C-alpha cells in the first residue's frame, strides 16, 4: 500500500513539476516597439512564406495569393488576384542585405536636409497593445500614431513566431482607410523546382541597394516650380522631369510619402481650364488631389499623390509657386 501511495505521489509531483516548468518556459518576454519593428524589417526580407491576402478599401474587398521567396540572397514576390479581372504581379527585389530609407529612419537614423534634421520618432508614437490572432496565428499588435494631423496612424499585426507582418491597417481618427491582412498563411513552404522557376521567371529586374538620399538642394533645372511647404518631418528625397508628368518632387518621413507633379504642358494657352482635371480622389490610404496654380501670368497643373490626409495635400498644392530664382 505504501509503495502504491509513493508511486501516486511521485506521479503527481512529476505532473506538477511539468506544468510549472512548462509555464515558466512559455512566459514570453514583452518586446518593445523598436524590437518589434527591427524584427519585422528583417523577417519581411528574409523569410519564405505564402498565403491568401485580403485588401479592404472604400467598401471594396480584393483577394490575392501572395508568395515571398528568398533565393541566393535575393527577394522575389508574386501576387495573383483571386477575384475581379485576372491579374498577376511579380517583383525581383533588392538584395536582403540592403537597408531601406524607411528602415534607417525606423531604426533611429537621421538625415540632414539643409539645416533641418528629420527624425522618425519625433512625429510618431509607438505602442505595443498586446496580442491578437490573424490567420489562426498569434500576432503582437503595435500602433504607430501620429503626433500631429499631417499624417495617418497605422496598426500592425506581427507574427510572433516569424516576425512577418500579417495585418496592416491605416487609420484616421474616426475610420479605417485600408486594411491588408492574411486570411491564410504558411511559413517556410516547400516550393517545388517548377514553382521556383515560375516565381523567378516572371520577376522584374534586381533593384539596386542605393536609396535616394535626402537632397539639400534641388537641381537648378528642376527648381523653377517648387512647393514652399512640407509637413514637419517630411524630407525632400528626389526630383526628376519626365515628358508625361513634368517636374516631380518626392518627399517622405520614412513611413509615409507623397510626390508633387508640376506640369505646364497640361495648361492650354486659351481658356480651357474646365477641361483640365481638378479635384480629389482617394483609394484606400492613397490620395490624389489636383489643382491649377498661378504665379503672375504663369499657370501650372499641380497634382499631389501620396499617403497623406487631404488637408495636408491641399496645403502642399497651395504652396507651389515660382521660385525667386525663376522670377529673376
């Protein structure tokens, strides 16, 4: 009898030890927002995964099959639309060792644009809200909230196991603008040789590591028309001229970006302004706002396209004018 009792006690003690030791080892260390972002930045470039993604915007729902493959240190992405018109997109990405401009700002880097210093953390607040489930997987939920009204807020759902972004939500204070999330997700799938050949064959060319550096000065040939205002924290990263779009100036704060298109060729010499596209349109978080801007007798067509609120874009449009150099 005593031997049976001892055996029962041993079993109970072993069971309790197993329960408590398992709980001890399963306690998760809370990650900071910076750690979540650092892991996310690395995982999205280095992990292999595939799944079904939904994209919600303006009451519409699009569904895509998404594939991400890293082969010999190079990223490949493939997206196939599962509803609506049959469409497929593929991209051969940059080397996984590349550092993006946004990644540098996320990691606390700073850039000088003239006398200004843009720091990502100066304009956003980071909160780790806790945990949720997306596509049947545990995610850590992090919010990136703006400190002003010039930019949108973002909510991220990052897979705890892999660090891959499974949910991305762009928000205004009173509504969601767009939501992208996995509804089915497979980490490290085993691609067949035929699948690898299909993914890599349809991809576009390799993107170079170099990112556009914030420019202290705009090339003189492109500085005739310029916006005189940019939201705090946004830095000018590039300017170019194309036959179709005219002059294009691009700005970013490391998370959001917008481009200013300035075209004098669109404006007719006679009074045909009614035919010239003006107004605003929005698809998810991407806004397009167009207007005519006059400086003296000269008139140009201005369009702002980007991931910023309409009041921000409208203020950028109104600030476009002839520079002093051009008027002299």
